[in-house]
């Protein structure tokens, strides 16, 4: 019996997913992306787990996120995608938190700091190969190639770039980006290279270079959307049944009266809503699982409640206090995402903080 939704996060499944990716990427090393609180699932717990399973490099988006990971792992490298602000340089250096430098201006600022400290500082440098979002654009790359002394004071830990369409295996863009990345590497001072997100590393050994940096696949999202998912499911979201009522033909359910009852049935109300990240676009979509039975979600998603039609289920199975599985094996993240007209990333990162979060611990290996 429980009165709040439960989000179970299977750390063993995340560790197993890490192993799968590691095997695929080898001999390249496998980092783990922890941004957005490890896609909403808990950067502290997950980085601790992956560190115990051999992960030595963690990527985050912001410096504040790096500090969370640093509290969990004593000595692994933590890399900040968006780079560092000047007032973060000192603390970052002391804590082995490494910036990605995304522009010549960022390179200048960090080399200046390195010189002021009389040190050579580690940094990743992002070369834009077609995202037009982050990293050195072609003109800045050309300047860097022409003036490699701009890197004095830096130990380039890796040249990196980011793929725009890695999950679309029929698009030529990934191969074009690989070509641009390789062309840049040939002209830049030698250093390790890092190109692949989760889907990228499924393009094969020409793409994996020295280090890969998956995020989504660790958390169970399918990196090969047109094929079967090679990853293990990581989360299960369960919501308690609050109330049950009998309904008759012609009655409606919920806000906007969007669901009309076709024949005598029963409606169960579950404690879960869009304030928990169970998106309103899932109104009248998908099925929850109660015991071995599926029950369709009917009516609008409210802020704190959803309604399901349980008319076809045995009475004794559907009682207040019992729970329904809303996201789980019968309906993995990618299926929910499809029903919500979005991607699994948005479903995961949107999951709220009102849940009781339960971490299933991983066996150390
Ligand atoms: C988020 C992110 C990743 C991880 O991508 P996934 O598709 O989740 O594996 C890798 N690199 C960069 C630059 C990112 O922003």
C-alpha cells in the first residue's frame, strides 16, 4: 500500500547497459553522460555505480552538475560540455573538473588562466562539424589550425564533435560529419578524439575513435530506433489507485469531458499527473498494467491524477491502495514517448521530484 507514485531506478540495469556499450565501443573507452541529473534519474547514485563498474570519465552540461558528480566519485575525470565561467576556473582546477572549450574566446580565456597558474591544464576542444550549435565553427577552426600556439598552456585531452542525426542510420549526415571531423584531426595537433553519443557508437569502429560518450542508452532509451532495443529497461513508474467508481453509458471522464463512456464500466483514479512529468499530451493514450491486465488511460491527464478504464479487469484486482504500472516492461520509455509525440529523453528528464525514488542497487563486479 502506498499513497505516492514510485519511481524505481535499476542501477544494475544501468551498469549492464554500460557494459554493453563498453563492449561495442572497445578499444575506445566509454564515458558516461550525467547531464540534467543523469537524465532525471539521479547523477549522484548513477555516477557512483558506473565508477564502481570502471567508468573513468563523466560528462555534464554545467559546472554545478559537475560538483554533484564530484561528490559521488573521488578521482574520475569530469568534463563540462558548456565550459566554465571565469569564476569557476579555480575550483574546477582543484577538483579535476575539465572544461570543453567551445570557441577561440574560451580557449584564450583558459590558456590565460593556465599561464597565470604556471600550469598546463587539461581541456577538451569541441569542433563543430554540422550542428551549428556549440563548438568551434569552421572559421575559428581554420584560425586554430593556422595558429596552434593558441593551445599553449593546454593539454588537449580530446578533440570532440557531436553528431546531429546519429539515430537515423539511413541519413548521410553522420558520414559527412565523420569526414569533416577526420579532416580537422589531420590538421590539428595529435590528441585523442571523441565523436559518438549513444547512437553514434552503433555506426561502428570508424566512428568510435578513443572515447565515446553515451547518455540515453545507459538509461534504457533505444539507440537504434528502427531495430529492437539492445539496452535493458531501467525505470519502472508505479502509481497507486486512489478511487474507483462505476460509470454508465454517456457519462464523461475528466477535464474537458474528452472521454465518453460507451458502456457500463469502472474508472480507477491513479495518483500521478502532469506535475510529475506524466505529460498532458498522454491524455487518452496508452495503457497501464494492473496485475497481468492492461487498462487504457481515458480522459485528460490532470495535474495530480490520471484515470484508467478498469471495466474489463477482475474486481478483486482493482482496489484502492493497489498500484498500477504506468511505465515499465509493458510500456517502456520509448513507447510512452511515441504516444506523447516526443522522445524518450524528454520523458526521462521531465519526471518529477514528487515520486518516492527507489534505487535497486547493482552488484559490484
Ligand atoms: C547529451 C549529449 C551526449 C549524449 O547523447 P545521447 O544521445 O544521450 O547518448 C553526448 N554528447 C553531447 C555533446 C551531448 O550534449
